[in-house]
């Protein structure tokens, strides 16, 4: 098979890839090449390898349909040639790779930690010579490797690393990510197809030529292969036979010409999870006549395989799939058994071949697979453990073991973001339920599958299930049910009577710890739980908090409106999660942190958190939290007067909220109101915020309605809807109006002042301004603005100027340009000139650059910053290189000084 011939008509694609290779010395890139089998994806990789020459170090990995659940198997293929350089890595990264590749034992590194270690090692190696990663058939690689490679693909822009991956069309995979550029290979046009066929087949009669062109449909591999097996298609209606099947049949015609020995080695190679030629030949020899020694040469001569040193690989994946299709079940088991026999020193691989060779249940083999599943989890690859647990369940002799392993596999599938596998395993588990405990576990799988469906009745059901789980002695499951019921309370409408039932059940069952109780209180009863939540937080010493505890306490404080507490807790949780490499929970934490920092006026900090959270939640497939972060960013953009960006961010968030979560709907209305208010459309702003108070509206959310009362009152005052706003506040439930939430009390006081009549306006403003609003600088400036306007309207012009100046200075400091300009207009009307401040060069920095600058101010090195932001240290250096001329500085110390001045 001539790779060059497969590239006929691919000049544009070659040019695009060549541009990436030429630029590798200055910066990296990633590209996923998508297409159907035989369209020329692998040929482009081969061309790239040849084009790289000696200018780039080429590292390869090939996915295989026969690959088992071995974590990081494909990543190990890529990294094997450069692992000798791992002594350059920091100890934690070096150890993460050793554990991931099974060379050491220890606590499980997160996939992101393994990926970061890989990125750092590749960046070090690329410092000597740019690196070209060629990843063929990524869709068949083990899940952990796919995740790690996708992590790399998103982060190589500033490193001298080019990653080219091929991926079959209509197959799922981690590398198919909106953040990773992709190129789709279409079939060849008619002229190019004709050139390739004439090149491959020489002179053909017109009828045969037309038949082959029609059958190939522009597929390069078909144009090369079909002429070699024309007899297969004699008398066949080629329009009825899929092209892939025609190609596989073509390869089978050639395979049938080999003797038994060569056919056997091909069969073993097709089923092997490794490309090690010695292993494959040794296993084949166990199945062949000992006198058959020329096993590989005929297949090499026929162009079906390539032997490159110690490795053997098929020229095309369809050759392997053709072989797999011809294998009967008995022959498959024999080949697997032979492979298992030659792998006594590799138990993590031989166990899979023994499992594939097993005819029936085998308790010992099932237990061994379960052990390997646990080991995969410890190696930071829980996705790989799903398949091991499923096969262990299939091989289990005891029915209870089978049920337990199936449940574990299903729950793990949901947890690692594989709902389709979770659904299939849940259906299997349903048929194995044989006790009340099994039934309760099945109910939990239902909750994992349908976590946001159902109203009060489902919450009551979950509380009942928690009680039953406690009675059978499964307190962990009881806690899961309680936490799920509480989260539903928050998402549906916090503060409803059913929330009290959840808290009462937790008290009665006594199965929850302090952090979980804080969460239940915040989700179910956020308006009156602030004192107890603060007490619970105080009772958990910082030294006793792990990442889970810190996150739960922080989330509780955030939902209760205790922004002063939540921001510090979330910052602490984020630091812990960064250190542990838990990107999934870090994404959520940063989303909450963005909202807390936004409410406290720390906008640069909030924007950086929102931007990073958006990236991480997209990467870890958490659409709810991605939408939350996008909306937080939109609110800040609106506050700063960037209304076009705010609208774009809202559109992006809306795409991430297909199930129309009430929480996302509520904060989206808040963002739309911020845009409308900033543009002077106060009537629209009031309409948006009033929807939060309407139980019939899909975005009804009492907590967000309470926390946005200041904005609603402000809009109502500006558009003449004061009476309507007063009515909405009067209809708030008593527990809301008597809230202990600091954010809630501030909003009630603000609204009372802005909506007060002339006879009590002075008193209400005095009360609101006398309260401690230090942690809400934006609202305090707005209150000063409102009071200044009120004083000027009442002809107390001199008094008004002092309040207006303070409001103006505060808005300037925050970067709230629309309101700052309105205050200036008000000051001019009061007879005082007020010029706009000069543009601050600091505002030209991107959110990530601001984040890096803040870390530089803390004295962190580039490597420290890289570890915290999950990028390479060279990427950090690249950012700093671009920041210096932007800011007009030349040294790190100058950046530290500027960052300290602008921090928060």
C-alpha cells in the first residue's frame, strides 16, 4: 500500500499540516483529522512524519479495537521513548507517571496530574528539539489515555509540541472537543479519484473502470484495494454492500492465500493488546506446527503488516477488523489463551486474555479482575475500571458477587461521565436485585441517571429511601439520598416546607457529618440557617479539612449567601484541589468562587475564576457548571459596560442548559437585567428580575430573587415601577423577610431605602448606609449614587456631591464604567466637573494573564504557577513574555508591584 498514492488530491490538507510543522519551533498546535475508514487519515500522519525529518522528534501511538481496559496503555506508547528523561521532572510528577504506567505503587494520581506530568516532560524534551505526536485511531485508545491526550491537545499552543490525531467519523472520543481544532477529510473529487485509480490499476476497460470508481465513491483506500480483489465483486450489487465491508472482503481475499502459520500470526496480532512482535510470534507458535517458522514474511510481502524493529503493526485498521470478523469463538479463545500463556510476567495484561478465553464463570478470575479494577482506580484511571468490574460480574459464580460488581460498575460509569454504559449496566443490575439492599442500590442508580427530575414527591421519596438505607445499615447510601434530596430542594426552589422534612430526617437518622449537615441546611433552608452554618464551619478546624470537606463547607456558605465566608473557603478549596489535580471538582469550585468574588466586588479575581472554570467544566463535561460560569462572566462584562461580550456569554450559557435548570435560568435573568440596566433599559431590567418572584415561571428561585432585590428596586425606581416592586417584596414569605443571610439582609435594606417614599426616604437611606457594607462595595456605591440623586432632587445639592464623589470613585476603582459615567453626569448636573479617568493598561490583560500576574505577586515561580493552572511552565513564560510589553515593563519585580496595586 503506497502512502503517497493515498495522498492524491490532499494538497490543501498537507499544506495546513505543513504550516503547523513549520511553526513548531515557535509554538505548538493540535489538530484532529476526522474521516471514514480508508479516506487517508493515517496516510496524512505518515506524510507528517516524513515531512518532520530530523527537525522534530516523532512520538507515536496507535489505538486498537482489541485494546483492553489497561489504563494509560496508549499514553505509554507515546511516552516510552522519552521516559528516560523523567529525572528532569519534579518528584510528584515523576511519581505520577511511575504509578500511572505501573512502575510503582502508591496513592492514585488524578488523570490531570498524569497529563500534567506528561506535558511537563514533553515540554522539557521539546526544549532540545520540537516534538511531533502522532496519534492514530484515537477513538480506540483506552479512556485514561484519551483524556490525557485531550488535556495535552488543549494546552500545547505555547510549547514546541505538535499533536496530530486521527479519529473515525461517527465515533465518540475525548479528543473530539470544541477546544481542539479538527479537520474533516472528504472523499476525493472525481478527477483525483480517477487519477488514483489509473495509477493503482493501470489500463482498465471503460466498464470496469466506471464500476470501480462508482464502488469506491472517492475513498482512496478503496481505489487502491478493490482492483486487487475484483473477483469478490463479480455479480455483486455493490450499491447494497457498505464500502467498509467491501474493503474488509478485499483484505480477506489476500489473507486466504496465506498458509496456516502466517494466518495464525495475523490472528494473534489482531487480538493482541500490544505490538510486541516477540510476544505475538511466541503466542502464534503455541498454536502452530513447530516446523512452521516463516510466520511474518508473507504478510509483510503482501503489504498487510509492517515490522519495525520490535513492533508489528497493520497497514490499516480494516485489515485487523477483517481478521477479527473471520475468527470464530473457539479460535478467538484459543488465541487469547495463547497470549495469556506468554505473559506470565504481565498479570495486568494476561488477566484480560484469560478472561476473554474463559468459557464460563470462574470465581478466582472474577476476583482477580475486581482487584485489577481497584488498582486502575488507584492509578487514577477509574474509567478503565468500569469494564473490568463488568467482566468480573459476568464471570462471578456467586449471585451476590455478580450483583455487587454490576452495581459498582454502573455507579462508577455514571461517576466518570459514561451515562450510556451506566444505563446498560443499570438495566443488568435490575435483573439481579434480590434483597432490599439491592433494591435501594437500584434506586440510587436511578437517581444518578435522573438527578434533576421530579418535584416535591421525588424529594419525599428520597427521604424515605434514606430512612430505609439507614435501617439496613448502609449509612453512606442514606447520606447520598439525603444530599440528593437537598440538592433538589435548592435547584427547584429553596425554602419550601419539604426542605424542613429533609433536615428533620437527617436529624432523626443521625448519619451525616458537619460538612454534609451544612450543605443540607444551605440547600433546604438558606434563609434562616446562616448562624448554624457558620457554627458548623467553625467546628471543623482547617487542619482537619480535606478537599471534599472544604468544598462542601464552601458550597454551603455560598448557598446561604454568606459571601464573606464562602470566598475564603472556596479559595482554600481551590488551592487544595489544584494541589491534588482534581479538575472536575475544581471547575465547580471556581464557578462558585466567581459568584462569591463578584458579589464582594473582587471582579478581576472573579473574571479569572469564571474564565478558568468555563474551560475546566467544558473539559470535564459539566454543562451546568460551565453555564453557571459563563453567566457569572456575563454579569461582570455587563457591569463593566462590555454588553456585546455579555450577550455572547449568555448565548453560550443557554446552549449548555438544554434541560432548563431553574438555577441557571435565574442567574441568566440576573445577567440580562444587568445588561438592560447598563444600557438604560430599566423597564426590561425590572421585568427580568420580577420573573424570579413568580412561582409559575420556570426561573423562579427565591434565593436568587432575594439576592437581587437591590437591582430590582433600583430598576423599579428608574422606570416608575416602585409600587410593583413594593408589592413583590411584601409578598415574600415571612422567613425570607426575616432572613439571617447577610447578603439577603443587605438587599432588603437597599431595597427599603430606594423604594421608600419621601417621608421616610432619609431614615431608610441612613439605616442602609449605617450598616456594614464593606463586603459589598458595588452595592454600597450604588446606594451612595441613589442617595446622592435623591438629595439633588430635593435641592440638597452640596450634600449630594459628597455622596456622588464617593460613588464615582468606587465605580472607577471597580471598573464599573456605565455607572461611573452616570454619576459623572449627575455631578455635572450638580455643578461639578468630573472627567473620566485615563485608561488603565492593566485592563488590557486577559483573565489568565491577570491570574498569572497575581501569582507572580505572591512570589511563585513559573513552575509553581504552571502546576496551579495546569499548563506547562513554558506556557507561563510565554504569557509573561507577551505581558511585559503590554504593561510597559521589563522585569518581574515591576510586574509584582503592579499586580499588588491592582490585586482585587
